[in-house]
C-alpha cells in the first residue's frame, strides 16, 4: 500500500471512530455494551490515533506549496491555540460529556466560554491549520487536516446534539455564547472579561508554548524556530 494511501486510511478510521458518538449507532452500542462502551471507544480512539501518527511519520514529503512567509505561522498562532486548550481543560463547560448540569448554574458562560463555547476544538483547529500552512506538504495536509476537520465538525455536531436533547437550558446558553471565537462578543450578546479567564491559565498556556518550542525537535524531529 502506498504510504499516503495508508495515511488516508488511518485518518479515515480516526474520523470514523470519533463520529460514532454522533450517529444512532452510539445508542445501540451503549445499550449492548453498557459501561464497557466508553472503554472500547477510548481504546479505538487511541489506537487509530497511534496508527495515524505512525503512518504520518512514514509518509514521504510531497511538496504542494512552499512560501517562506508562511513558515512562522505556527509561532504566531500556537500561543493562542495552547491558551485555548489549557483554558478548555481547566474551565467547567456544559458542552463536555456529563457536564450538562452546569447549564443550571446562574452564569454558565464565564471565562473562556465568553469567547467561544468550544475552546478545545478551536485550540486543535488552530494548531492543525497553522502547521498545514507552514509545512505545505501532502502528508501534513492529510494529518493535520484531519484534526481541523474533526475539531470544526465536532463543534457543530456537539451543538446540534445538545440543542436536540437539552431544550431551553441549551438555548439560553447558546444565546449568549458562540462557536466562532468572539462572535457573541462582537454581536453584543456577551462581554470580554480577560481577568475572568484566569491569569494562571493564560500563563500556563504560554509556558507550555515556550516548552514546546524548546523541545520540539527532540519530541517531533523538527525545529520549531526558523
């Protein structure tokens, strides 16, 4: 099998594994497997991720575009991506599995959720898109593009599922938040409150950025600084 075909197959399997949660098949699997569903789902997700990473590192470099001006894009974008990711992991969010009860709180849209209700998805989307721009090769387009597609489509699928199952509580939350970063603030439906995000989260995201720059070559085999 051609290496790029192998990578595309791994990427398709990775996406398919994650999309199961948004299809009627999920309910059937939960009914059949019970608590074992989550364990099996996690195992498949990590297995397909590992497969995709292996296929990516064995794929040839096939140049699609080369622009010197785009090489520093990750250096500019990644601080925002990592702050989004850290804030997402450290902020209670009603969009996460099992956190729907947060919609009952007086102020469910606080901190980073004022900017976007899907900070984790946008963090991964920015990470993937910035690396596609900088590398400009076929393997990177497939590998990082898979994460961009999953993040953006995943945010939309989560919104659709929550709207269908959570009723008025979700409508009130969605009315004062947005999927697209800063859209609710720009539309006058929310306010930007930087201090509310938590300075330690922002600093932790920036510290992670510095650490990744220093360790990028050791971890991933390529220098982050040009």
